[in-house]
């Protein structure tokens, strides 16, 4: 519905019982200026003396207590379906054209019956008026149709019996609809460079580009690095059909859990639920984290930020759509509104192995294995690979899956069963091959955000010939890959190995106690392991500071280590300060001496720096190994993200310095726009533009009712969003300027590569008064005035008051049934209203 600001001014003639507002009524203007009008003056000159306020009905409007012809907003199911002419008198309403109302009601089963029910006099049902529109209210339960008329808001809520409405098919809105079939382009580009004293300069420039056309897209992922040169990771065409995805080119084909995915040059087909409008209800075992207060939650995979979300307090389910398929550990970093931070580590599995209840999931692909070689950007082997899988459910708590992988030398299969309980999830899978290979994997983990949490992953693989079950790429890591041995263990799982990973944590009072363990044994290699407890205990917590005890112990194949200490954190609205002291030992038999450690750090946050968010921090740490100085800064704005860090070590083994720089931005083209930069980077972009005459107005853009940025009339705001989502977008004015704009929420479905351009028109609104006349100069009396976003009426002398854009087009409905149109020409005035004189209205 078009927004009406201070609508009471425009509707004073119809609110006679409420008295006269700050702007004098049209009748009062006519009484003071009638002589001037009769002498041919074109417009009233404005008020000449203070306006008297009265609660009585002016005599000129006595006829309004009887039948009135007005325009009302009609709502059905809480949604506005249009503006319609009505005749209203106390306790009774008639629709001028009932068939027009019926045509605007969605999902009507019997239009004739509804039109008949809405014809004639309808009870206004004033007893059902709701004082608080946001709260629950009693509503009519009609046998056919009923209305509730609110004369103060000029609003009619319409209610129909269920038997008059059609049953909407579940598939009517089953899949997301592409925003546009036009060609669009979204590109995320970034780079990193690092170096230091005595070290070579390492760099990595990466690019992910998507050229989309509705539900079809070309995806390219490539990088250039100092150690590798040019690498093309993905170059494939994808098309999403209803429930199915087709792929062709260079891409990763899914595989067995104990083998992992493999990159092929070929084709593939798979079921997909990404485009389902009810996708979030179909899947059910996401990451859950408990938040004591409003917090920002970041998810990291191999040191890369893949998701950042803000949540209110409580048990919150994290959106894992941006996480890649596979089984791997993730790091969850929580930053509370108070400034306190904590990190949790979870083991995450995402694949088609678990199908939604009532559905089957499948995949099949065929091609040649593609491998990475240092001297070539692409190398295709002569090894064919065929993969296929099927997954389903045996009720709400049991899921099953089966996978087959075939090469020219080996056939491999894996079957698994998953049990989903309300508080935990467990999985068991076994693998065998035609060459005598075999394996088993068992997983278990809690799925709630309660005080006690755990996750375990146990797997064993035996390769008869001590070679990879399915050939791996020659090269896995680059200079910016994570050194995490757990991640390396998964990616390098090749021949015979045994591996166990476990995490147990318990939140009690103001602290967290946990135990983490990791063990891996590869045939022919020494066993690597790490196990130990950790404790974090909030000793004292106040509004602006927190005192915490931290302690860890680790027993590894390299030796033992101990660290414990006290940390004091001071929080300010835009800064924080931390001091901690404690003791630690080095890792290894020769480093068992307990050394003291002192650390001081500070951070600041500023908004509006370079049009964005600026963060900076500094740390000084002193221990027996020397002193470390560290400084970092980052900026996130509409252009993109950039960060820099410097580390300098003094003493110990000598002085040395290191540095690192990163930057990331995006490009978007489509829908008539080309823009460089976005505050966040993702595979889809929503571009919001505001145009119109309200040059000084500013608006906040809300996506799913969360503020995502501000813009002024004449500007646009690019928002990078996660694909395969339905977003609700609207704008809201900031400040006191009167504006006319579309306040309705717009729904946008986005696919990878979508560039959705949403235009709003915002015009300045003027409070004006004048007199409507027929072409012969006679006044148009007691008529209804309708324009885009406002309604009004003339009095018995033709005078009216209205709030609308200065150049608004108005439609006038006279009492004798005639209709005419006029264009206003109001100019801003130093007064609270503008006098526009006589306005000729032509049929």
C-alpha cells in the first residue's frame, strides 16, 4: 500500500466527528475566501487568522453523517488487494462494483457466489474493530462473506467462508522462480600477498565468475599463485530443473564418504532441493549454537570465512548453504554484542546421503579424471570414472544411502545407514571393492544447542595394493591452504589408514569444559595424535568488563604442552581492551620449562570511515621465547573488503618481521546496471534503486526485516546475498520529510548469478489545498478524490485538502456519477501547506 503520511490532513472532511486539525479545512478556507473567488481570484490566499479548534461537526459537513461515497483500502488475509469505491453510512457498507472486488481476491472457488455475498448492504461489524493491528483480534466467521470497516483508516478487512476458496496446490509455489531470464554476471575477485624477512613473497589471486540466465549458468573458478601459476578449478555449465540439476564441463563429482569427491571432465545429473521454496523444512540437521545475547557468528572452513550471520539470543540454527559438500571440521567464531568472543570446533558433513523425509535423492556422473599439475592449468587423465548414488528415508528417523564408483580397473561401492534422534545423529557406512579393498566409518554427534555437546568420527580404510582407492590429484595444497593436519588427513586419505576425531564440551555456569582428541595412522608412517582438555571459566562478569580463566593441556606425538592464565577484558561501545597473564610450556621434551606469558591487546571499531566499517587491533606479547608485536586493520564498505597485518618478533631466536595483505570485491552486471563493489561477496546480487523528486529523503533497505544499508533518492545499493533463497525486500524512510513511495514488501527469488534490480519511486509530498472546478468554472462539490497513495474529498463549495506529490494526477468521482481527471501543479511553500487555487478537472 502506498504510504500515507499524516493522512488525517487530507481526510479531514470525512473525519468531521474528530474535529479540525492544524491545517484549516477546505470549508473554512471557502468561508474566508468566497468573496475573492466570486471576484475571479484563482486561489485562496491562505489563512488570515488563527484557526479555531472544535470537536463539533461543522455545519457544512452535516450531510456526511448520511451516506458517503468514498474510496477504501480492501484487505484479504491481511494483504491489501486494492482500492475500491464504496457507499458508507453508520453501520453499513455497499461495494459500488462487487465483481471488481471478487476479481482481486486470490484463489476464489466460486466467483459468482462471492459476488452475490458482497452485493447489497453489508454489516460494518464495528464490534470487530481491532485497536492493535499487530496483535490477535476476534474476527467474523461468516457463512459466506463478511467485512469489518474501519472508517478512521478507510480500511475494509474481508472475510470469506473456507468453502468459497479453492485449495491451493502444494506445488503452486513449490520451486523458486528465476527473477529474470536475461543475461547476468556476478564476479567475486580477491587476492592475498604475504612475505617477511628472509622469506619469498607469496601471492594468490583468485576469481569466481558466474554468467547466469535464469536457472542456467556458467561457473568459472580460477586462481593465479606464486607457487602454482594458473589453476582452473571449475569450468562448467549448470542448469536447474524442477528437482534436478544438470552439469557439464570441469567439475567435482560426488563420491563415497570414505573416498571423497573427484574432479572430472564430463557430465552429471543429480537431484536437487536447493530450488525448493520449502527447502528449509526439508532438511533437518544443521549446525546449532547457543548464544547468550545477540551475536555475530562466523563459520570458517580451512581458515576461509564462508558464512557470517547475526542472531538474537538462544539456540540458533546456522545457515549452512554456503558450506561445500563433504566431511570436514568447521570453526565457529562467536562475537557477542558485549564484545566477548569464543570459538567452537565442530565436525560437519554435507552430502546427498541424507534425503528429506518422503523424498529420494540421486546423483550420476561420467567423465575422465582431471588432475592438478604444477606445470599445467589443466590435465585430463585417461582414467574414466563413473559415479552414481541413491539415498532415501525409512521413516522420519532412519536414512539410507548407497554409492557406486567405477573406473577401468576397479568397482567400488559403499552403503550407509543414518539414525536421526531428537538430540543426536549417528551414521554407519561400510565400503568394499572388486580389488579386495574395504573400509568402515562411524559418526555420532549431538544436534542440539544444549549444555552438553559432542561429535565423533571414526574411520578405517584398507587398500589391498596400498594405492589410493580412486586416484587423487597430484597436487592438493597451495601456499594459502590450511596447515590443519585434520583437513590434510581427509584430503590425503589415500591408502590404508585409521583415523579418530572426537570433541566433547560441557557448558556449566559461566564456563565451558571440553576435551578434544585426534589420532591418525597411515600404513608405513608414524602415528600422529593430539589429545587434551581445555577449560574456559568466567570468574567475574559485569556490564563493561569480564575476568576469565583459560587453561589447556595437550599430549601429542611431539610431546606435551600446558598453558593457563587469567584474562581481563574491558568492553566499550566502539573499543575493547584486554590484559592477560599466565604460564605455558613449549611443545616437545626439550621445552618443558614453565615460562610466564604476558599479553596486552586493544581493538577499535569505527563506522563511517571511508563509507564503511573500520576495525583495528594491536597486540604485544612477551614470553621466554621473546616479544611479539602484532597490528592489524580491516575495512569493509560498499567497494569490498581489505585487511592488512604485520607481525614483528624481538629476541629469542632473533628479530624478524612478517606481513600479509588481502582484498576482495565483486562485480555485477545485468538488468541495465554495471557496478563494481559490494559490502559482502556472494554469488547473487540484489540492487536497490530509488528515484523520484524526494531528493533529500533517505531510506533504509530491509531484507527479511533486517537493515542492510541506507541510500538516498538517486542512489543505488548493491547487496550480495546467498543464492537459492526467497528474500523479502522493502524500504523505509529515515527522517521527517513527507514522501510518497511504495511501502509494500517485494519478494525476490535468486539463483547463482542472479542480479535482481528493484526500483522504487519516491516523490516529495506536499500538503496543499485548492478548489476543483468543471471546465465551465462551476465547483465540483462533495466529490471523492483518488490519487496514487492518497484519497480526499471536496466540500459543498468544491474545496479540498490533499497530501500528494506536487504533480500528482487525480481522479475525481462526482456525486452525479461523472468522473474527471486533473493534474496538480503545486509548488513547495514556506508555510505548512501550499495554495494551488482553482484546479480544472476534465472528463
